[in-house]
């Protein structure tokens, strides 16, 4: 019966996600602790709850070494795989584990887009009631890699509120972007950015070109970014090797969270791997926008060969004097 299933779900969420004891749950729901135990057992038997101990995470000094090297608060390294699709799956699974531990009832959590992020939902089942927010408008025409799909996959059957932006990340002009930001539906999403507890982003590489945004830009815009020394991209923010964001014309056409808003979020987790992205990941670390990273072992060891990020406060790099 639906009523019994809902009760099992409430008990499972309280026990496995909210860390409440069986006695606390029994008191809260007016049940005996023996009834709570039976409901938990039935939830596992019915497949409503699945307990899996497998994360592929490498534990040891490498994570701490890379965190210090990039001046990040947290680094999680997975064994990864030579096959790109398998590598993305390992990263997505580690990200799902991180998110499950980070989400709490009533929290506000933001997500961008990408092939890896779109797979996170495959490894997440029950989550506490909270709000999931798209950090950007949509990119391209592939719905499977859009923020909408990322939110849908993560929310699953959990009691989540989702808020997305039904507009492109990049629109045709700055005036169009300004008008869209005033639209009540879009403005309500943008207003949540100041309340984010966690933001999860992917990292795109501009040089070498590994970003979905490449096809969304004109030849003149690509040339402008080349001249400005673009190295990496996240949520439509382009940064140089030294981490400084680029103030290009296209940035005024963005419908997305800003660099200043992102850097104010307590936790900004980048999920990115592949040795081709090493310079881009390093550039994003130097921007100070992110303070946590999930990557694979090959990428981690390649990052350690680059110059370390100098210590400093979590703020955007100052503009260099030309």
C-alpha cells in the first residue's frame, strides 16, 4: 500500500540520512521501536533501501598532498580508468557519495551541467528534503547533459524541491540577458544563490578545447577569449592560467551564477578528471572559486607536477596591472 511505503520511506530517511536512532524515530512517528526495526528491514527487502559499500576512493596521503598543493579544503581521488566513460562513472559515484554526506534537510544545493554530473543521479537514491537549484541556463540542445537533467537525476524519488532556469546560459545580447534576469521565474532562481550551502560544478578546458560551450560561441568571441588567454571554464566563467576571470563581452550575456556569488558559497565542489584537463583544473583552483575537488589518480599526479597554488585567502585574484 502507498501509505505503508510512505511510512517506510519516512523511517528510512530519518534513520539512514538524518542519523536518528530507532527510539527517536519511534517517538517522532508514534510507533514502537520494534515497528521501526521491522519497517527498516522491510525497506531493504523491498529494494527501497540499498546498502552498498563500494566507492573506489583512494585513501592515503595523495589526497592531502594535492589539497595542499592546490590550496583546497578537500580533495577526493578515485582510482579511475583508462576508458573515458568508466572514468566519468567513477567520478560521478564519488560525487554522489560526497553529496549524500553533505545534503541536510532544508539545505540549498546548486548544480551545473556536464556528462559527469548528469550521471550522479544513478548513484543517489533517498535524500533529505532540500532544494536543488540550477546554477546556469541550458547549454546546447542535448537535454541529457543539461542542468535540468542533472537535477532530475539527483532528485529521483526523494522529497526535493527543484528550481531550474528555462533559458539558455548565453543569450543573444546583454540587454536580453538583463531583461531575462528580471523575469519573475528566473529572478526567483537567481535569488537563491545567496543561500547556497553547496555548489557542484564541472570544469571545461578552453585550451585544449574540451567544453560544451565551444559550439555556442561565434568566431569573434572565440578569438576574444584566445587573446585574453582563456584556459578554463566553469558555469560559463572563463579564467586565465593565473585564475583571473576574463571580463569578455559574452560574460554580460550569461544567465547564471556569478564568480562573486560562487566564491561566497561555503563549499564549491569541482568534479573533473582526465589529464587533458589538468591545466584547466589548476587554473580553476588558482581562481579560488572552488575549495573542493573530486578527480582521478592520473589527473591528481599530473596536477602535482605543476607549480603549486600559493597560499592566500579565498577571494578572486586581483587584476594584474598591464
